[in-house]
C-alpha cells in the first residue's frame, strides 16, 4: 500500500508511520518540515502547509491517506478536495469530544454530536468537539463511502509530548503519600498510541469506512487499578490518600490539567459524568486490540526518562500544593 500521512513526525503521526513501515507499506509524510524533520529517514518527505499550500501533492497518487492534524472543516475541505481523485480511502482522526452529552454511560457512534451556533467559527480551544464533528461531516460529503472517522479518546504512550498520562507512573515511582483524586472506582479510558496506530493501518488496508470510537481498554478500568499497576511496574510502595471530589473542587483543583485523568462528580459537570465510559464495541468488532496496562505504563516511563529536559507543556499537581492539600484533608477526617 502507498500511504500518505498528513503529519507524521510527532506522536500519533510518528507511530502511524512506524506501523505502516513495519507492515511493508510505502510511506509519504506531508509536513511543514519544522518539527522533527530528521525522523523516519526511510519515509518520503513532502513539504507544504495544510492551510493553503498543498502543491506538493499535485499529480501524485496514494492508496490511502491518514489525516492526523486537522481541526477545522475548512482545512479538511482543502485536503479532501485535493486528494479526492488521488486516494481510494481517507482516514480522519477525530475525537470522542464530538459528542453532545456524556451524562449517561456507553455513548456510542449513533449518539448526537455537538453543534456550533456559528458554523463559521474556527475557535478550536472553545469549540474543539463541535469543529471536529463538522470536519467529519465535511469529509463524508466530499468522499462518501470512502472515509473512516476515528473518534479517539485520550491517546497515551511513548512520544507523548505531555504528561497527561505519564504523571501518574512518575508520581507513583517517587513514593510517599500520594494524593489520589476522587473515587477509587472512577472509570478511566485511554488508548496506547501504538495500539491505535496499528489498528488504523489495518483499517486503511481493508479500506473500511464509517465512524468508530477508538478508546480502551476492552474491559472496565478503575482509577485504583491504574495506580496499583503503576506501583507494580515501578516497584514502589506509595501511600494512596483518596481525596474527595468536593474537597478538591473547593480548593480550585483543575481537572485533567492539574490532576490528570480526574473528572470530578459534582454540580455543574453532570454532562461529563461518563466522559470516561464510552462504548468501544464497534471498534472491538472491527479488530481493535490492546496491549497490557503494564506495557503502556513501562513504555511511557521509558520515553519520559529518555527525553531531554524541556520547559514545554506538561501536566500534574505541584508537589508543594499536594503536601498542603493532603495536610488539610487530614484535618477534616
């Protein structure tokens, strides 16, 4: 298969290219040539810009394209119009954030998606999910029956430039008293970037169309199981102190960024109560598989330990704040 990846030098794009190359496919990466231009020397590199300069794609043909880097429908429209007669199959990496309501468990592909009051808006920070939904719609209009929309959940693992998952194995490895947020039985969902990449390549090989939630694992995962697995992998013996949602909310704790993987249950967030409880049955039936939790934890740690120090984007609770909040929580018990 001749495969074009829009992106391909960072995280998901990088692993997609690696998976395709391992499977014996010819890989072309279309990027601006700014981030990690030296990686994947075995892949062809084309230079351009998603927004306005697709000239490097002119006159070329591929069997399939995987689009990892579009956030607004205008950009998807440009790419799909350029590639409609040049590729047989188009995979768009979307997001579970397209859904309108997570107040009930088991959101599936047929549930309503969010709508923009102003369809012309390109405010990705404010309307990320709604814009991804419009991207899907734009692609299906231009390439009916040939488009695969992959609604991914949280993607984790090696090459992740954030600490949105790795915070927990890193923190657990340090040991001591660990602020464990909310309820031990709170549901979690995420997918290892390597599992997602391998599955997307298999779906492109089969030219499968349609919309699929791509989250994991196959069986329910609770917060306490994740932290316990982190302790096993790192051979540490932390003291987990489970601190209530209301307490953390009263202290202004920020879900997701400041305390990764924490979605509190309290007034005002009812519509997100089951954000980590999405149906994955359709993707499982289409061959999505998952490696062990311990494998994902170990790979994330290995990547974090090997990466150079960087002042870039990261997540996690400030150690001093953690100590202070634990002391305050102790006084209330």
